[in-house]
C-alpha cells in the first residue's frame, strides 16, 4: 500500500480501512483482512462478511459509505491529525499509524525543517 497523500475519496477510505484491518494483527493477517473487506465492499456487501469484529466492521462500513464527505472534511481540516481521531474505528494509537499511511508525518517533518 502506498504511504502518500490520498488523491481521491476512495484512496482516503482505503487507507483508513487498511489501518483498521492492520491494527493489533500481523502484517499478513492485516493484508488478507483488508483484501477481503475491500472485495466485499466493492460487491456492495458489508465488510462484516470479511471481518468478524462487529465494531470494526461497522466502522469500515461507515467509512466506505461516507467516504466522499469524510475525504472532503479531511482535506479542509486545519488539524488533520486531530481530524483522524474523530473517524470511526480510529483511536489514539491508530491515528498515528493512519497519519503515516496518509503521508502526514512526512509532510509535518518537511514543514518543521523549512
């Protein structure tokens, strides 16, 4: 998965979903769970078909269904890291993993050096 700023709502949602799928599991398990979730979502089904954790599956379904609005809110947010913590399924630890996945840490480092 690419670790750079998302260009579309789908890119953004997939980054959030991947972060949720990778939380507290090995990289291989996270990758397989993400692939199954995306397959289910692309077929118009719920991620619950691929992810047995009900709260995380619900968060993933919400992120996918609201991806356009969430992406818009993210792009206009003056404090993107803080915004990430408002997303369903994203907690205090996973918001930093998501920030790295979205390229925010690299962006913040470049701003600090400039």
